[in-house]
């Protein structure tokens, strides 16, 4: 294998690795967002009726 072909092959591998890392980083961001949403939902479910029976003057 000559040097230019080797260089192209190595660039292809690096590009593939970069794409894989970008996909994993995006997946981690999505999982963090979903985890935060699940945490908030669980916090709200502790007292689901709170605030529904408030008396106020008009």
C-alpha cells in the first residue's frame, strides 16, 4: 500500500471515529434531557393534587 492510499484509509478511519463520537455525545445529551424530565415528573407525582383547591378573592 502506498503512502497516499494509507493516508486516505487513516483519514477514513478518523472520520468514522469522529462520527461515532458525535453520535454518542448526542445520545448522551438526549439521555440527560430525558433523565431530567423523568426526575421532574417524579417530583410532581409526589403531591399530584397540590394547588388544585386554592381559595382566592376576585
